[in-house]
């Protein structure tokens, strides 16, 4: 949801900024811009649409200067047009912003009354004008910056520059931001990927921290203005992981990485015994069984929580509540003592999920919180009592694939651990289930070695006006996920439904141009799902069956069948997820959509 970068270096920064924006384009791709300082002047280039448009512009008219900021945008206030692209600026100050300034309307009126002339429709443009106004009445620059920040309401990560100095200013409140450095310069960025190629050390700014840097020193302060210390860490190795070659799209690469991710996770958390260890969530080892678990997430991560509920409730016999974060945080949830909050997030920065976690902690500070997350330094990780890391590696495609199955697998291990710890499952059963999870890694590999198997499905969507995904038990959230994947990258309407609920309404939609994807696995009410299949088939639907049944058991007249290896109660959804991802990918390619950066979306939704 917008990527920001700032750099002060010994050499010109244009290409560093541009490269950083490329690595963060997944965060937003409505427009992009760069501003540098040279000869005491601000120089700006902005372009609407993908970053390539800005790149073309900069080839013709490059920007000089060893100090600069850049931005790739996902629009919140103001349509995607050049005038709304960042950096926003006055004559002397330029700012890039990620987040939302909630009091922007009031600020705009106040600033306009004292002479500010706004060029955009954005909330962000209030920041440089406000900063300039504060500086006119305050000679202490640090105080002026803090006063400016204190007048902003809402969430932000900011980088800013001024025409008459070689200083890079920055602030973090509610949106992620990190500092990075090398002997060549100092950088601020929304994501470590952006600076992995140029920096050797990194520091993740804490909530409320702000400061400035020249080439020699970095100065940071807390929200009250007290000096704080920068604790540099080595920059993790990540550049190679972000190349997509030889795959055509990041999404395809990430689908194919899943068997390796499964093994990484299994080796990280199991040791050949029935004892599963989560080294960053040690409170689990000694905690009494909670009375309730609340799981909160958005999008795909929400779907994994829905699957885990079936696993946890069956063995723990405690209520497991699952909610979409944007609903949970505004519904005055009732949270009793001895409740665990589990948040799930690929990025660890999703605004609604993070706020749900904060609400939980405010309401019941004694309760424990645990996050399943792919980004070890993210805000959710820092604010939770425990972390179960997904080990999926950077996920660049906007449609989540490997992070989804990594969440499923870690949740399966978590369910097994709790079942074992609270005596609901003996050693032998835990071992069998772990072996089944290892077998699923092999099964996933085998499925992905024959990608042509999935090609037969695509023609069924050439005339489709929508599609329906049906499943029962853990296959119901899989149906939701299959539908989400298809709609977000192919723009074809798709709905996931509990197979047994379909006759209470959606069955009216059935015709020959509404392909129905039925997920029918032995583990989850197979006979009942097959009955539901017959109900839609009798009404003329074209059926795609994803199943682990034997060939001779398959009902007649199915339009296409994808056979997957048979899994157990925990591993089966991991295998069924793969054909659904491939189906979405193939249909999107057939329709010629932008698979990795589908319209209107962004990878990391850091505004509510
Ligand atoms: O980073 P998170 O897991 O918190 O993100 C949540 C959703 O925004 C995300 O899963 C979204 O639904 C994806 N585009 C799905 O492919």
C-alpha cells in the first residue's frame, strides 16, 4: 500500500531510488515519482501508471543529486493521476507518505487560509505545506519537524527533503518504515527488499520514532522528542529470492516454490519426535489450555484461520472464534480472560489486523497473542507475545499462494502441538500426522511436475460469466480461497460456498456458463459433497472436480477432474490448494490480465 524510499549517498541517487521502487512496486502501482535535491533546488519527475512510465521519463530527463525520495502509489485520496502522484511539495520541501492523514480536510482549509496552494486531491500534500508553515515560525529544525508530526492525525510513514540542506528526514507512526546504511549512504524504506542491494545494515524504526540523517550521522527520537539509539542489524540476504526467472510471473514461481517451503517449515519445527517446537513462541510450552482462541485476519490469511478452526476445535474442544479483522475491531468484541489471540498475516503490516491485535492487548493485557507471519520484523511480530514464522521467503505476487499454504502448514503443526500438549493426541498419532505432512510436500512436488494436467480446465472458463467453488469442512474455506484467487487475478466473478448451503440460494445461478468447482476429499464428508455435486449437475452445470478419489469412484459426466494425492485430516487441504491456484493463474493468463499486479489491488494493505 504505497512504497516509500529515501536516500542520501556519496553518489547520485536516482538509480538507487528507481531500483528500490521496482522492488516495492507490488505495494502499489497507480503512479510513481522521484524528487532529488541539486544546486539548492528540488527536481521532480512523476508518471501515472506502472513504474516503467517513470523509468522512460527519467531516461529522457534524468535527475541529478545525492539526496532524494521516491514513491510508488496505491491511491487512497485522489484518483491515480500525475497530480496526485508523490512526492508532494512546496517550493522548498518535498515529502513522500504511506498511510492516511485523517485530519487532512481541516489542515487543508487552515493551510489554504494562510496562502498554501494545493496541486493535488491527496491527504498527503498537507504534510509539506504544514511543515513549511511550522518552519516559518520555528528556527529549531528538529522541533519544527516534531511539531509538524504532532499536528497530523492518522497513520503515516514519511520521508522528506528540503532544497537548502543535505538531510533526509523521516518518521514512522502506524505504517512500516526502516533505516538502512552502508559506507555509501543512508536510506529509509517501507520494505527491506528495497535496500537489500545497497545497504549492509538495517534498523526497523519503532512506532512513533522519527529523525533525520546526513551522510555522517543518523539521529532518531521517540514520539516525545527524546533521543533514541539506533540498533543496527546485519541486512538479511534477500536479493536472489526476489528474481522471478525462469518463470513468467512471480505468482507462478511462488506456486512452484511450495514443496520447498513445506520442507523448510517441517524441518524448522519438527525433529523426528512427536515434540513440535516453536522457538519464537515459547509461552505455549507452559501455558494452560486457553478457554477460547480468537483468530483474526484479512483476505487469504482469514481463509487459513477458517481451516484451522476445524483442526483446533476437533482436538482441543474449546471454542475457536474466527473473524475478519475489519469487523472484529469495530464490533465491541467480548474478550474474556484466558483467551489467546491469533493473528495471521503474510506481511505483518495489514492495518486492520494490526489494530485488532492492539485492541485485544488494550482490553485484556494479561492474555497472550500469537502471530503467524512471513515477515519477521513486521509490526505484528513486534507487538505479539509469540511468533510462528512462515519461512515462505519474500512473496511478490499480489495474489498470495506460498504464504497461504505456509500458513496452513504451520497451523496444522500448531494444532498438532496443542493436541499433543493437552493430551488429546498420543505420540504415535502425532508422528503419523507429521509423516503425512512430509508426504504432502512430496505430493505437491509431484503435482507441480505435471503442470499440463491443469490446462484442461481453462477452456471451461472461456464463456463463463462467473463460477462457484463448493466444499465442506476444511474444503469450504478452500472454496473461498479458490474463488478469491480466481477473481483477484482474472477479474471473473467467483463465489466460494459451503456445498450444503448452495441449495439455499446460489443454485439459482447455475447454468452451462457458470463452471462449478467441487472440492471433494475423502477426509471431509465425501458422500455428502458428491450428493451436492449431483444437485448442480442435474441443473446443467459444468463440473470441475478436485478430488483424491480413485478413478473408478468418480461420478459420471464430470467435465474435468484433477486428481490429487490422498492426504490426512491435516495435510489434505495443502494438496487441494495447488490446482485451485493453478486454475486461477491459467484463466488469468488466458484472459491476458496482469497476474502479478492485478488492477486496483496492492500487496500490503496498510490503510484501513
Ligand atoms: O499480509 P496479509 O496476509 O495480512 O494480507 C491480507 C490480505 O490483504 C491478502 O491475503 C489479500 O487478500 C491477498 N491479495 C490475497 O491473495
